[in-house]
C-alpha cells in the first residue's frame, strides 16, 4: 500500500521510524515553561520536618546538541516506617505534563497525610519525570513515554530509578495510586507524535470529558475502583462512556472504570506488586472543571484508597 505523502506531524517521514536526527528535531521544539526546582523541590523542602525526604537518583540529559541538565529525583517516606502497618505507594508526574498528578501528590502530603500518619506507611514520589514537567511534555528527553517503559533494563532513566526505589518493598504494598491526566493534547500532539515517531499511521481518538480510572486487567479490583469513583464524584464529574460504552477505545467495566494489562504495557502501576492498584485520569481541559478541582480530585482519590485499605 502506498503511504500518503502528507502527514499530521511535522517531523519524520511517513512509514519510517525516527532516527536520532528526528529526535533532535523533536527536542528542539520542547521549550522549558516552568521550574521543577521552584514548583516541586521547594514544596518538598517545606515537608522535611514531617517526612523522611530522600533522593533516589538523578536524571542526566544532554547530547552534542543540548547542554546537559540534571534533575534530582525525590521521594518522601513516612518517618519511623513500621512493620505491621499497611504500606501505600503514591506516584505522580510519570507524565510530566499532567500537572494535577504532581500537585495532587504534594497537596495530599501537605493537607491530608497527617491524618493517616499513625496508621499507614506512605511512600510518595510527586514528580517521576522532572524534564517532562518543565517542558509540559508526556515523553522524556529521549522521546520515550515513561508510562510504557517500566520494564527490566528500561531505557528510560526515570523508570529505572523508580523501579530501584520500589524494588526492596515489592509485594509489601497494599495499594499503589498512580496519578495521571487525560488532556486535549493527547489528541492534538501526543498521538500524532507517536505515529510519526514509530512510523505508523495516525489513529485519531476522542477525549472523554471527566474523571476515570484504569484498573489492572491482570488483577481487577472492582470494589476498590468503585470506592474511588464514589469519592471523586463528590469533587468533579465522572466521564461517561462513548457511543460504544468505552473510554478512549477501551470498554467500560464499571462506571468510570476501564482496564489495561499494566505489566504487559510497561505501566507504572505494575511496579509495586500491590493488591489494590489504580491509575487516576483527571480531565483538566473540561469546561466543567477548574485546576483546583483537578488537584482536589487527585487528593480525594488518594484518601479514598487509603480509607479503603484501612477498612480491610
């Protein structure tokens, strides 16, 4: 079949995967728009009196065409971790452009974590992908989607570092909540870029209006997901299904819930070995939601997950 000569994305040749030259063209389009140090590291510093704060690695990005940048990777851990208490992992900013995931994790630590301090061991990583956070970009410097790269010998520095952090506690977590967003740029930027990067045809998608969750198809926990949907529904609206009772092409298994095979896809939700795992998806571009509501929805999801675990 003859490939079309026109294309939706301005980098690359239709039908051909990117080489390093195209990746450099893509990097040149990425502009630093905000500060990880000011927005995230400063907020973490304010929490040092209440949590053990640790650097679990450092990203180092640069090549012949780009000055090297370094980003410390930071985690916050319950002080005096206690055996016998349920342990919960919270991750945000796996996709750096998903703002409410980062600030939802920080807001939870600032405003709600104290209420669980004596009952739960918490490990929170507010911003897994600092380079992407600063560029408001889904991919990392190497044009890799971190949330498809949680695999053995991962090529994504962000993923390899987080997996090393979590590995000593693998299987000891009761729950893992991974905070994400679905945005309009998934349709206008990411999917066209993905098709161009991989030399595949562009497949358009529709963006659901509202909050939804992604359960693990290999370990579904419907009661857990339902508890989170109920809690978040008091903060922002839940996404309805589309014409085929689906969200982004995946069938709904319950109101506001779809399933992905997290380990098979290399998703962050596969790294903890927890029984209860979910990926939140807030929709910040909805005319019915404000940035504050999006952050509040993430916090509500984390609190509902903790409440569910503690009730067991």
